[in-house]
């Protein structure tokens, strides 16, 4: 797989060591004290939206997959990530559900079969290079994979116009310099615009520096088979 250096940088930080620290540093410390969106809001987002056939893109440690109240005893879960360490960590964590794993760059068409009742993009967009308009290609790749009554949901950390404390600004600047985040120009308005251009039913909310979204009824047609 050949890859742009910026795309590579957005996933390179996820090693076995950093993944061990992720839950407490990102989901515990940073969400509450820096981004001002306590993780409970993101758990609620999952709880409201996960379906019996779920696609998770950008899986990290699999924390939300592990804690979600699944609507079926054995949900059919597919994990997509560019990073083998993230995929392995999340798959191990929810081994009880025997998830399928797919190594793929979400900025390219996804090699998975459609018909998902839910698709999650949790804290993925701020890792991707470019503007929100460019990152929104992920919505184009994911939307045709939704079942007709399916939902695409997720969250992303904003920079553009989001209110942030000095420590939050400093850490975000550092992450952007290293390429861990690429959200310098990401605004809530741009995200809403890109979602509303693709889905008939869009709900968004900003909590602290985090945008949460839920989108249904894509304007594009569903794609049940990978082609
Ligand atoms: C910040 S973690 C998010 C983890 C989890 N979804 C959460 O909400 O906490 C971002 C994940 O996206 C993955 N990722 C980054 N760039 C990607 C890309 N271009 N394609 C697929 N996955 C990518 C990373 O490897 C990492 O596992």
C-alpha cells in the first residue's frame, strides 16, 4: 500500500505502548480536562446508535466497542483501520464477538461488503490530513455501506473555531505539528455542511471542542457488495 506521508502520520502514533495509555490519557484525562467533552457523552453516542451489524472505522483500543450496550447478543462487527496495532488491540478486546478485521485507508474506497445498521467514525476525522471538505470523502466511502435504515455516527475534535483553554491549544498545536492531528482548519460549520450535503437526516452537537454527529438517509444509493 503506498501512502501519503500525512496519512501515515495520522495513524503512526498508535503503537502497543501508546495504545496502553490511550484510554486513560485520551478518554480519561484529555476528554474531560482539555477537550471538555467527558467520555460519557461519547459512550452515550455509541449507546444510542450501535446496531446488530456494525462497521467501526478507526478503532483505537476498542474501548467503545467493549462498553457499548449491543442490541444483539452476538453483533456482527467489522473493524477497519490502517494501523495493525489498533486493529489487533480492538479485536483482542472484543474477541467475544469474533470481529472481522480489515486493514484499509479510509480515504480510499473500503474493501468491505455493505448493509451495516451502524457505522462509527469515532475520533477519526481529526487524524486525517486536509480540510473537512477533503476528509469528507470518508462519508462518501461509508454512506453506500449503510443499510437503508442505518446510521453513520461519530465524533471529532475541532480546532478552527472551538473554544479551548491554553493547555488544550498547546497540546493541539503540538499534535498538529507532529501530524498526529490535522485539524487546524476544522470547524463545526464545515462539518455540518459536509454531512448535510450527503444525508437527509443529520444531527450534530458540539460539546467543548468536540463535534458529535449522527447521520441517516444518505442521498447516495446503498452498496451491498464490494466492487
Ligand atoms: C484517535 S483513534 C480513535 C479510536 C476510537 N475510535 C475512539 O473513538 O477512541 C484514531 C484511529 O484511527 C486510525 N486511523 C488514522 N488514520 C486512518 C486512516 N487514514 N484510515 C484508517 N484508519 C485510520 C488510527 O490508526 C487509530 O486507530
